[in-house]
């Protein structure tokens, strides 16, 4: 071990205060590290800390070296260095205490500074609050409105013109706005006092008039029983003169409970019946009490405790409705009809009637109609003619394209989607048909190219279409009844021809109708000789279809007839096929095509007397005549012996004409011969 290490002594911190004399200790003075902190430099303490740590490391290393040598005489040196190390540890502890004291003082100073900042911030917030409060008070003062500003005073010009000089004081108020306002308020008060006096006088006059009215009401009420007895006594006179005022009054009282479209329909139909058509009967049917209940608010009723307990037991036992049941209930509510309906009876000359019942679907905002034909006398039973009077189809296409299978209101489709209704056609048999002309008669209009308008029934729209619609309905009634009678004869192979139409045909027609039956649209489409008609769009599923067969000898003429619902305004359409020496139709025989044109194109010659309800039977009779001409003018095979199958009985100027060998199908009356057109 070197001599330097032996001579090294530990450093001891000595401060000026630490060098107290014994005299000072005797006088009772004490040592304070907190006071010493203020006198010491932290940088010097930090440097002392580093030096002490280095010395301590060296001493520890020397002790380690001495112990590693294992000599017996080194224990004194190790003890000396251990003492020096303890002194250094004491120095480190003192420095640690001084550092903690400095940290505490720094924290205390920071806390004091923070408290000062908080105090200043609080003072600032108080000042800002006072400023804001003062600003609000200033704003209130600026926005203050006096009560007199709410009073509507007369203008300044009127004030000086109308007010007396004692109130206006123009020499004072003209230059002082405040005095002017006070004077105007005085004048307003004076005027209101005068008006209050007039109001009291008017109230007294009103009370007097009310008493007079009450006296007159009592007098009129006393007349009511007498008037009722007079009306009751006049009922026979009303019936005799066909002037049912009492019934009309009751109907108009009931009409007050109709929805707007049905009310418009009732009013316009009644007006048209009284003015133009005595055979049109208008009435209202249904439950008036249910109609009144629709507009009554629900009454709150309190049940007894026993009733409420019973209801609770029932609700607990009742099962929760399934989704399907809920949808059915929603559909029923969606398709609910108004309890009242308007009934129209359209009568013909023979007293046959078309009964129409008009209903209003409240949630869909559309009108529907149900029809029934009641003949004046019992009709002959006919299987084929039954479809003509079918209530579901009798009014189809009254106007072109109006089949009544779809709702005319575009908004209904969105309502149907919510309750799962795919097509209104599934409910038409129960609800009736929503034809467009029905909506028009009720004053409803649903334009397709515009958004749905507000629900308003237009009287003008109904009145402009009423006459035309009633005429079409009566024409449809007479037409269907006439067709029914004709079909009853055609079913038995008899073509009824009226006396006015006898001159359209020769006296002798050999060909006879042997079959007349009804077919479906699907059966009509698959026939080979109706292909052109279907492709042209002249056959629709709303039309009626019939098949016929006319025979003469071995020749059989088959035909398919399209009967438009608008017959006889729109003629029936014939397609022909002849089975004789092969199959002949308009596709392979020009004369068959000419026969079709004679029936379909020149139908106006067969209309007969107006309104032309004999058109169909006249077309069938002409078809029999044309078949005779076709067969009699056909070339005979001379190689076959025996009489001709179809001997010529018709007088023809020329048998054939032109390269296509056209036959003379036109009948000339009264000469009685056939010629080409």
C-alpha cells in the first residue's frame, strides 16, 4: 500500500456555523441545517458529492486489495480505511438532507406562487362577471319596451286633425316627442271610453234582439207538428202527381252522411234523372247508424272491477295472434267499405233494368261498382248466353281499355305492398270493379303522369261525364239482352232475322248453322286460322269468343268469332276455315279471305235498323249465303257421273273474275243477283 493512501484523511464538511465556539454552545445556541441551506451553494455541494463518491470508491477498492493479499498486518490499515469510509458516508447523508431541504423549500415557494396566481385569476373572473352583468343590464335597458308601445295609436296627422285643442296642445307637443306621446295616449283613452259606452249600448240591443228571436223560435216550433200533419196528409197527392217530396227530403238527409265521391255521384245522378232521364232511379242503401258512428269520437267508459278482472282473465287466456292473422286483419281494414252505397237502376224501354251499386273504399280512396241485369220477362235458358249477363264481365270495356281489374289510384300500390296484397283482382268479386268511368262519375281523377293530387271530389268532372256514361250503360243493357235472345236461338241452329233485314239476303239460303258454342281465349289463340287476328292485337282476354260451324252437304265451314264487349258499336270479328276437298283458309284460298272481308269489312251494310243489335245474326246469315255462292260457283268435275252435289241456284253475272278467280259475293237487291265488288 502506498504512503499516499496511508496519509489520506477523510474530508469533513465544516461550515461557518459549524465552527461554533464553546462559548456560543454554552450560551444555548443550536445548529440549523435549514439556515445552512441558504448559505451554501448547490453547485459546490454537487461537486463535493462527486468527489466524495470517487474517494469512497477508491477506499473500497483499497480495502478489497488488502483483503485479497491475506496478510496479518493489514488489519490496522483496513480499519483505518473503514473509518474514513464511514466519514464519507456521513458526508453523503448530510448532502442528502440538504437536497431534501432545498426540494421542500422549492415546493413551498411554487405553492405560494400558485396561490397568488389563483387569487389573481379569481379576481379576474369576478371582474369579467361584473362586466357581463353590467352589459346585460345595459341591454335590458336598451331593449325595454313600455306598455304604450303595444297600443296601436292613430297617426300623428290624424291626432292633430281629430283631437280637441285641449288634448293636442300643438304649441307644446309639436316640439316635444315625450309630451306628444302623452297627449296621444290621452286621446286614445278618451276614444276607448266612448267605444266602451257604445259597446254597452250594443250589448243591451243584442239582448233585446235575442229575446225577440226566442219568441219567434217558440212560435216556429209550435208550427212543426202542424206542418208534419200537413205533409202526412199530402202523401197521397205526392204519389198521384209523382212528386215524392217527402222521400226526397229523407234521401237528402241520408246523403249528408255519404263520403264526398258518393255524394257527388248521388247529387249529379239525381239531377240528371230529374232533368233528362225519368227511367233512371237513384237511391241510397246501407246503414245510416254505422255511417254516423264513423264520425263520432270514442266514448270513454269505466268498467266495474269485476268486468276488468274478467277481461284480464280473457286476455291472459287468449293467444297472441300470429303474423298471418295480423296481415289478414290489416288487409280487411285496408279494403274496408263505407257503410252506405249509392244504387242506380238504369231501365230500358221494355222495363229491363241494370242495377248498379257504387261503393267507396275509405282507405284506398277509390269507388267500385257491382252490376246485375234484371230482365223484364224470364229469358230462355241458354248455356252459351249465360256469360253475356255475368255481373263480373257485363260492364267490361264500357270505355276502351277499361277492364276494371286494376286500381286507378297510383298510391294504392304502395299501400298494397305494406299489407302483402299482390293484385286487387283477387278481391274484385267481393269489393266490385274500380272502373275509370266509376271514378269519373264520383268526381275523382287520378292522372298517371302527375303525382297523386289531394283527395277532392269534383262536381264538374262528374257532371261532364254523367250523360254519356248513362247512355252507354243503357246501350250495354239493351245490347246484352238482345244478344241473349239471339244466342238462345243460335244454340238450336236457328238464325233469327228481323223483317227489316230480310232484303239483305236472297229468299233461299241452303247452308245451315249447325253449331254455335262458347270457347275460351286460350282455345281461340291455338286455332291455326286465327293467328293473324292474334298477332294484330285484335283479340284480348276481356273479349268473348265463340266457335261456329255451317254445313251444306259434305262442306263444313268452321269459324271463330271475337265478340267485343262494346258490341254493337264495335262489330264482331270472324275468322274462317272451310273443310271441303281439303282445308281452306285465308292463307291458301283468296276467296275465303274475300268472304272474311265481306263479313268484317262491309259490316255497315248489315247493321239493320238503329241501334244495330241485329248485326251478329245478319253476319251469320250472310256467311251462310256466301258459303252457298262459294260452293255453287266452284268448278264441277265432268268426269264424275251423276248430279252435282251443289247445283247452281244463285244468279251470278260472272262466275269468276281476274287471275285470282274471285267469286261474286255481293248480293244486289231487289234484282236478286250476285256480282263482284
